[in-house]
């Protein structure tokens, strides 16, 4: 697979540049992850830049949400966060440089005039592009009007013929006819830069070597390339990553369910599982097989860093599959030792305001027993409470199904048997139950199902006798008798 990394003549510098107008969503997190993987793979630098020049829609709360999401995913950055709102002087100076180089001009058209002309053009079936009238104003006259205090925006003077192209590391050569690019605004009349200007000014100032971002920015790129040329700056490598679609193949949105990264934390997803899942949305590590010959999908963070390359990014859109995410999550829960799951589970306990009362060793033992059955981390705080504390509820549906007729009476009697034994192992507890069932002329299953409900609160659980050992003799004796106490 081609890899664009060998062409690196300078240390890699990449950035994640979210706009804090919403929470960190899945697409943004994937962009952040790819930048992080590329920086770590190349030993480069990841910069975090907050693009907050849309003052009305940006908020400190959203910035905090983005940082929380990145930290949850383990995506650390090396420089920043830098805030564009604090760098307005750089944008003004950059716009001035483009004017001085003869590639930008002052535009005195008012908002109302522009709107009116746009409406007229649309009505006449013409594209509603700026008609470039202020481009004809002589530079000296424009300067005089600006000096006299007239309000002006700065527009880029797009070449009238020809085309603008760039080589994208993912999409190859991308070309746009200049005739289709309007003389876009760089700086608004209030001195606030547009995205087009601030992104280029910062990408140059921060000496970025690679721009890895969503394919929705491809159409913005020619406007950026034009500015690099006007400023005499070297182009970075652009790598646009494919869009993420929902299962119905439309662009992933709220209609498809949770889209903010933090909502996946709230659903009990292991962060590394989410990171592994995200890494494969639009990227493949090439020919890496499992022992059974299938494409490998589970990769540790170190492996992802080692394998990542821009050449592995695919052109075709990725599909966000919730079932697949659930699969990654259960695989991670199963594979993690109790010590690694512990902090994640403790977080769930905190959220659920649940306090375990058992010893650390007992808790670890219970986690090991339960993890093959966990669907997510939340199970440890809700469905599995009985393993960590004596305060738990019995699922009414399970009770109605299995604690019928004289089962509670029989369980109380069984409790007495367990109280009397000196040996308490999986084999011995099973022998006691089966012997007792035989004595009573019952199927052992009736007692097993009933005991499971009173011991765990649930209708399904790991092997009952393993559960008994995890709970310990005293607890088993008490719980079996509790229904009739
Ligand atoms: N702030 C832009 C966004 O959130 C990203 C800009 C860029 O990557 O060039 O979509």
C-alpha cells in the first residue's frame, strides 16, 4: 500500500481544529484520531486549535466538551489549545499581505446590496456569485475610502480563468475551475476573519505539514490553495478522509442515534474499544490477518500507531455500524483483566451512586466471572449489583418466572444445607443442590433457576456454582433464606 510518509523531509506537524459550536461528534473524533495516529506514528506534533471565531455559536462549555471527549479517547495533544479568537491580529496582517501581493481587495458592498443582487441572480437563473464590482475600484481610491472610515470587507481576487488544483493524499489530484470559485471574503467589515482566512493564516503560522480532515472540506481547499499561492507559502499535504454514513447510507446525524462521543461513554463503551472501532472507519491497516485468516480488527493503541499510514485511508465513505461497535465493546471487556476494567467500572458506580461493600479481591473475582456476559460497562453498575453489595433488587420478571409455588420454601431448606457444610467449592455446592433435588423428587433446574434469582437478582447469570463461590458461603446461606425470612 502506498505510504505518503517517506516524503517527509520535515518533522510532521498536524492539527485538530474543531469549531466549538457543538459537542465532539463522531466525525470530529475520527479526524482527531487520525491526526493523533499520524503524529504518533511519525514522531510528529499534534496541535489543538479551537476555531471559535463564530462568537455567537461558540461557547466555553462546548470547548470543555471537546476536551473531555478527547481525553476520554486518550488523544493527547502536544501544543495548544490555541484559540482563534485570540489571534485576530494575525488574520488582519495576513489579509493585508494578500492585498499587498495584489490578490485581495476591499469590498464596500453592503449586506443588503449583496442580498438583493443574490436574489436577482437566483431569479434570473444565474449562479448567485459575487459580481466582483469592487474589484474594479482602483487601489488608491479603495485605500482612501477605507482611510475615511468607510466600512469594507476584504475579498480574495480569484483568477478569472484556469483552474486550481492540489494533490490529495487520499483522493489524488483534485481540480476546480476558477470560474466556479467566487471572490470569497477573507475578512469581514467588522474585522472578523472568515474560516477561509483564519485556517490558512494559522496553518502557515503553525508550520503545519499535513492537513488531515473530513472530505466535506474538499470544496474549501481550492480557496485555501489560492491563498497559499498568493502568500508565496508552500502547500501542506492535504489528506481528506471519507465521510461517515449511518446504516441507511445517508450522512451520519442525530437521526441515527447518538453522535456525540460522550454519549458513547454514557452508554458504557470502553474508550479503547471506541477508539479501535473509530480507527477502522475509513482506514484499513492493509493485509493484517488473524490466526483464522480473517482480516484482523482488534488492535491495541500501540499497534494502531505502528500501522497507521495516510495510504491506508480509503476514498469510499465509511458506515457507522452500532452492532459492530457493540461487538468491539464486548471483545474489549472480555479481554481486559479486572485491574484494567476497575477504573472504568468505578466510574459507572459513581454515576449510578452505587457503593460496593465487598473487598477488592472479591470484586476482582466477580468481575472476572461476569465480564464474558457484560454487554457494556453499565451492566456492572446495574444488572450485576448483587455481586458487589448486598443491596440489590430482584428483577420482578425473573422472580415471577422462577420463584413460583414452593420454590422459596425449598430454597430456605437448601440454605440450611449450605449452612451445615464445611466444604464450599463449585463441586461440593453442586453436589449438595443435586442431592437435595433428588431427595425432594424435583428437577435440579427448578432449584438452580430459583437460586440464581435470589442470589443475583437476575434470571440469567454465569454458572450458578461459580456464582456461589464468588459470593461466598455466608452470603449464599443468607440470600437463599431471605425470601422467607
Ligand atoms: N473548524 C473546522 C471544522 O470543525 C475544521 C477546519 C479544518 O480542518 O480545516 O469543521
